C-alpha cells in the first residue's frame, strides 16, 4: 500500500499563514485557525504544504486502502478557502443537519468533500462554529480512537 501524498509536516502553521496571498486571506486564515482550535480543542498542524488540519484518524476503505487523515481542517486558498468538514459525511442525519446550517451560514459553495468560502466576511462565524462542532462530534463518534 502506498502512502497518501498529503502527510502531516513539521512546518509551523503561522509560518505557512504568513505566506498566504493576498494579505486579506492571511487575516481570514487566522480567524479560521482560532475558530477551529477553539471548537476542536486541538492545535492546527500542517498537512502537506497548504492544509491546516485538526486531529487525525485512521480507517480502511472498503477497497482495502488505509487512510490517515485529519478530522477537520481548512486551506486558505487565493480564490476561496476550502473547509474540510469530514463529519458531514459520517452519517445521513449529520449531513442533513450540517446542510441545513450551511443554508444559514452565508455565501458559500459545496463540493464533493469541501465547503468553499470566498472570504470570512461573507459568512456567519457563529453558524460555522456550530457546523465545525457538529462535524467534529460526528468524527469522534465514528472514529473514537
């Protein structure tokens, strides 16, 4: 089995954030960092060269592929921030609950595995905090170790 391309690194999160362009995205990244750290109780760690992750878990897919990945996280991208909310996919009830909240969160788009936000000012951070909390709890239920 080959290792996943994206692995935890020792790069300090703040060093990475300092390289994000434009500077307004750096400010947004710091807001997101503090929100995720507060909700998860975990310090952010770099996964690969552009993802800030919180916690981790291991699982084996039905295909037999072993996975080591973060429980939640985000990537401050130039165009849009990518929010990794894996708990949204743990079970149907959690997904529906999260999707209902996302409808109230503000301007965003959803993809196969991410929620995309252009800038923090476009969303209600209290709603995002609730979404992160629900997803975090779902991941902890599904992957307790």
